[in-house]
C-alpha cells in the first residue's frame, strides 16, 4: 500500500501521464519511420523520466513504510531486506 500525501500523489500521476505520452510518441515515431537516433533519444528521455518516478516512490517508501516499521519495531529487518532485494535487481 502506498502512503503518499495528496500533493505528492498528484505530482506522480502527472509525471506518469507525461511518460505515457512519451511512450505513445515512441509508437508514433516508429510508425512514421523516424530516424533511429531520434527514437533512441526519446527512449533515453522516457527511461530518465521513469527513473525519476522510481526515485520518488523509493523516497516515499523510506519516509513512510521503512521509517514507520523502524519506529514501531515491526519486522524492520524484513522490510529492509525487501528493499535491498529490489535495489539489487537494478543491475
């Protein structure tokens, strides 16, 4: 369950909608036979935007879920292990 304040949730949705537009733009670029380098640049831009969303969600997870678990001394090892396992998948 995510625990984002309404303003932060709104920013995430706006960013994700923009990324959705970028993905749709990529499809159109491919369909329109645009230059490969233009498509590659758009892919890089989309990946960077997704990384930004990922960072924002990780920050929220640390600020809310992990912190709450540590404060309440509730299975904090498990929640930390879960995040470490997720980060290891980035390689």
